[in-house]
C-alpha cells in the first residue's frame, strides 16, 4: 500500500491510496466549504426520498390498520349487526394515518421543486419523512391489532367501548408525535 498527501490549487487536499494491484482510490476534500452546505441535485434527491418515505410508510400503516380492524368489525357484525356503525371508529382512525404522511410529503415536496437544495436540508427532509412515516407505520400496527381485538370484545361486552377508544387514541398519538417532529424538521 502506498499513501500520499498532495497539495492542489484552490485549497483542496487529495489523499491517494494505491493498492498493490494498481487500483487507485482518490478522495478530494475541499477545505474551503463544509460538505453539508453544498447545494445541488443530491439535496433534492434526499428531500424527495423523505417525501416518498412519509407517504409510503404512513400508507402501509394505514392499510394494515384498516384491514386488520375491518376483519374484527366484520366478525363482530355477523353476531351483532346493529353495533357495526358504532365500532367503525378503529377503521376511521387507521385511515387518517395516510393523511399525516401526505401533509408532510407536500411540505417537503414543495421545497424540492427547486433545482438546488442544500445537502443538510435534504438530510433534514429525509429525517422528517422517516419520522412521520415510521411513526405512522407503528401507529397503524397498533390501531389494527387493538381495533381487531377491541371490536370483537365490544361485541360481547358493550361497556368496553370507551376503554377501546382510549387505547386507540394512544395508538394514534404515536403518529401525531412523529408528525410534530416532522413539521419542526421540515420547516427548519
């Protein structure tokens, strides 16, 4: 292995590593600017990945929660069809999760219409999208499982309705926490 540091014009350093098989790896580091303050299409890429992650993960959570809660609702509706409309709350709460991702994705995508975005802003937008997306996915899993079991339990004992709704609200709060952090990150 050979290693050398050479000084180049315009305040750049070049670190060259050469292996014995004549493969050369070269890294150029600009000492004049911080890499995170560089603008370009890379920042736009990370911003759009954040917008995509927000929508995709929130919709995965919403779809799972809706499907799982609807299975429990259908099973309960066979025995007590008069309680179906009252117990739709779990399905509705799961469906709302996709809207959280859509709101953050629109906030991020409206910034990404520019051709140049600072790299740190692209990373921040990616973090915002992952924040709301993964929290929405976790909330969807929670709402689906609680909704399925809760709706079936309310079919047998109607007094459990209020406690089921409270548990669903705590599951929905997970997505709200992610959305709050995403709004803070996307507006910085």
